[in-house]
C-alpha cells in the first residue's frame, strides 16, 4: 500500500535521513503494510466532483 504523506516535520526528516539543505522536498510517499485495519472513508465518484466541458 502507498499513500501520500502529510503532517511530518521536515527538519526532523532532513536530520534523520541526512538530506542536504540544497534539496527541496516535494512529496513523501510511504510504503508498507497496515498494522491494523484502517478507518473507513467516504469517497465520492468522479461524476460528483468533476465538471466535463461539452460542445453544444
């Protein structure tokens, strides 16, 4: 399972993984297996959140 990760301390990450200051983080992706079942979430279908342009 992978997921985009938010809410981590960038400076602690830099120190822990020896990331130099000239690099800019863009996104952290975690990879692993869940220790316990996840909480259920509500997902909307594409048609409920997308507007499709159409020629008239």
